[in-house]
């Protein structure tokens, strides 16, 4: 297994996916995001949602904002809807996929 540069628990299973950061040739870089899986309907792709608070100075309050990211799911990582995952930025894998799941939280 390769060292991907962050401290995340390595998957127990092996896979032969070339787009796996652990067993393939995909390099990860940049942003590390923790979020919740909201959809697993696509093949080898999950939709991860992240909530954050944004301050509104006029009202001196915070509002919730959400962002959704499509991420590649390697076969060696088992993820279901509702799981907390860690995703990392990688090269573009498709038109909207620029992240890959590196582990469960």
C-alpha cells in the first residue's frame, strides 16, 4: 500500500482500481473535506454533503450553508448512506468528479 500523505486508517481489502489512492496510481492533493454521504446511487461514485456556518454581519447571526461534492468511491472502501467520510482533492476524473474517498471517519 502507498502512503497518501495524511493520517487515515488504511482499507483492509485490496482492489485493482487504477483510480484508488491506496492501491492504484491516483495522486491526491489540496483540500481535505469531512462530510456525510447523502447518495450512493451511482456506480463507484458518492455524493458527500458538508455543512458550514456563514456569518451575516447585518443581522449579527450565522446561517447554515451546504455544499455537495461528487467523489470517486474505490471498491476497497465500504460506505453506506449516512456515513461520515473523508474525501481529498485529485485530478478531474469526470466532468463533475474532482474528489476521491480516502476513508471513513
